[in-house]
C-alpha cells in the first residue's frame, strides 16, 4: 500500500478549509500571501485562474512533494468584477449594487503536484439571484457576518443565505470557494481516490 501524498490547501479561508474537510482526507493549510490585484483589462476568468495558480505555486518551495490546492473567486455584475470589499463602506456599496440582480461568480481551482510540476486548472461558474435588499438588511447582514474578505461581500455558508432568491450552480461547493466535484476529479488524475 502506497502512502497518500501530502495535501496542502493554499488558503487562509475558513470556509475553504471547512469544505475540504468534507472529503475526510488529511491536509494542511498554507497562507499564500500573494498580490490579488487584477491586471489592467484582465478578464474575470483569467483573473481567477491566474490567482488560483499563483496560490498553488506559493506553497511549492515549502512543500516540494505535495498536491497543492489553490482557489480564488470573483463576482461579476454587469461585466464589472466585484472583488473583496475590505471595508464595511465598500461592502455596503457592493450589496446595494447587487440588490435585485443576478450575479455571476467564477471560482478558479488549481491542483499542483509540486513533485512533478503537473498542473490542473479550471474555472467553475455559478449564479446567485439576489433579493431586493433594503439598507437595513444590508447593514444587519454586514454587522453579523463581516464578509469583507469575500468576493462581492457574499458568504453563503452563513447569514448570506437570507440575501438570495436562487442559486444557479452545478456544484454547490463552488459557492463556498472550493468546488469539490471538480477537485475530486483532479485528485483522481493524481491517483488519490476519496473513497
């Protein structure tokens, strides 16, 4: 019996960690500390793919014989990327902008085998139809959740669920920033079977 490879989640997101724990595979986390600023005129899909790959590569010196997972997410409304708001004031503006709108999200996913340098990368789309929100609802949500490090100020795994009417997704875990259906397929190509 062969020893399974070391799995590294290159993320400080508690949501991604919680999602990955569902697979019951042992793993460690790593803080990638990369610059997430979009490049000039960078398309949303290019941005999430680039950042997911950068996050995976950030761990390769520390973990030269591992499978490293990098992931990133953006929200897009009316062809405008909504990144992580960072502040309460920006989060209020973002949520006012998405009120009553369908927002498209993209989750970039990268699995890097640091021993062989084999990379698998993909972007997984999903949509969220937001309810029409009052300023009071937005403020209450933000004071409770503080989603300032979440794309579009939206965190579905908590109180954010009350902000939406409908989710349009093939993989419900993509909403939480780590698309497990696609990740399982990537693991299998590296000889890691979850069950």
